[in-house]
C-alpha cells in the first residue's frame, strides 16, 4: 500500500535561505541541508511549503496559525542569531499543538547546555569529563578532582564553534585567558572540561520507542588519530576547513571496533538518547580511551541531516538510503503524535 502523501512545512532559519531561491528549487553550489531535505520530500511525493523564521515572533505565530500542514519539519537552529533560542521555536510549536520533527524544547535545552547535560548524565552513572562552568566575573576555582589539561569552550555553541587548538589549556593562567576570550567573543559562560585522551567517535541514532544506533564514525589525522604533531581536538578547522584538513591529512570515516565495544557503544548511546529526551534522530559525540572506556563529550539533538553529512553517511552504511532516512524521521514524528 502506498503511504499517504503529507503536507509538510519546512521551518528554516532565514540565514540558510538563498535570496534568489527561497523554496530551495535549485541545488546550490555549496551543499545545504535544507535543499537536500526539501528536494527529497518532494521526490517522496510530499507537498512541501518553506516557512522562513524571521526575527518577529508575532509573524511566525500568525503564519503557523494559518498553516494547515500535517507536520512541521523543524530545521531551525537559532532565533535572532542566537542558538540558545532554538528551544523556544520548539516550545512555540508545542504551545500551538503543532506536530513537528526532532527533539522538543526540553530535549534541545538539555543537549544545548553542556554543563546541565553532563550533570544529568553523571547522575545516571554515565561517564563524562570532569568540568567546571565559568561565568563572567567568576573567581576560577578548580576542584582537586579535576586535572589539567582542560578544554575550554562556549557553553551553548555546537559544530565546534569556539574550539581551536588554543582551547586546550595546561594551567590556570591559560584557563583564565581562554575563559575571558570566550566571555568576550561569545557573550556566554565558558565550560572547562578535562581533556580525554583517546579516539573521538560520533554515533548517530534514529527512532523513538525502538532506537537504532548507526555505525560509529571517527575522525583521523595522518595515519592515525591525533599523532604527535597533528591536532588532538576536533576543532572548528578540523571539521570545516578544507585546506587545514589537507595540511594534516584529516579525514572522517567509519571506526573499526570490536563487537564488545560496539555493544557498549550501542547500550550507552541509547541510554543517553533517552535521558536527554532526544527524539526521531540525534548524534552522540564520545571518546574511547586507551582502556576502552566510553566518555560522553556532547549530545546533539538536531545534527545536520544533509546528504553526505555524518548522520546520513552512517545511515547509508547501515543500509538506509537517504530517502528512507528522511521519510523515517517524518514517520517517527508522525507516530509520536498518533499516540
């Protein structure tokens, strides 16, 4: 039986919308998640409407109130240029009883606030780095249980924004300087967490009641991870700067792991997914130590799902074509609202 056609409203950030192609009809020169999702939904015979989020809450509320779609495909990551406000878009949809894909406002907040996320996971006996949150004007006090080196980054950013090689600090003087830079540049608290030696892995997950962990991805430097001279942090340049990647022979691929470690990753990441109230899809970033211990670094409740991104690559490895991934996210969300 053919699945019924849905009316889908894609909710997108204004910064992602090309001025000459507001409906994402033509593939842009630079890969854009919004185009991949919109074109795929159309290929799946769904009726797609693009709703661009501007700075006006009233305008957004009015447009949503007059919208008669079956579901909103939520691809927003900010409001008024502030990533901390993405949870409020979800909250507005919840207040208006509008079905939408992805995490709700609580899940987005739990994943966005790095300190809160780590505290909650620690309460559930999930291993996380030791950390301190440093607000502007705070007197920095490092508990004896936390050891240098530390990684200093903005509390609310993602995509490695605010992370560079200078984020790895070896003493309190460097910590003070880096925290001050985060406060000034990013206008938010800094989090300083223990540097965890080991392999950095990225685990995509899909589903709700039945969660599926996808094959773990890993980043490599040179002939191995890190090396003596290469970067040891997944910095912004490691993830997004092509010239920098070429310089250090940085690549992203699938991790070769034992069956036991894969089972541990599967169990741990599914537990994290549930604790943080992630829905439909998400990604967990972790480190595997030389002693084969799993340490959760971060959770992303709305990772990129464009064609060729980490999550879609992992899905393809698991035998899930891109069209099936997007359709699955849509159906997982629809199923939640039918109950």
